[in-house]
């Protein structure tokens, strides 16, 4: 299983759907699939952006792969 990466250290690649979450002193929340374009994060179909910036991301597992 892939480890989470802090967005401030290494942002996710642009235009690639990744798992994201907010994980801070208030706990873990808003875990969902998003993709980044510049400083904005969009739903996978690019129909809208979210009004927050995730703190962590990790790659989406490839179906059928033993991760």
C-alpha cells in the first residue's frame, strides 16, 4: 500500500486523479479522489473544484495490481 505524501512537500502531478485527504490537528477528513490543476483541486470529471486544499495525497491503486 502506498504511503501518503504531504502536498506542501511534493504536490501531486497535474491532471492525474489521486487519493487526497486533509489530516491535521482536527483529524482526518475530506478523503476523496481529486486531480490538481495549478493550485486548484477538481473532481475526477473536472466538473467542479473543491473549496479547500488537501494536505496529503497518494496514487490511486491500479486495478488487479498486488499493492
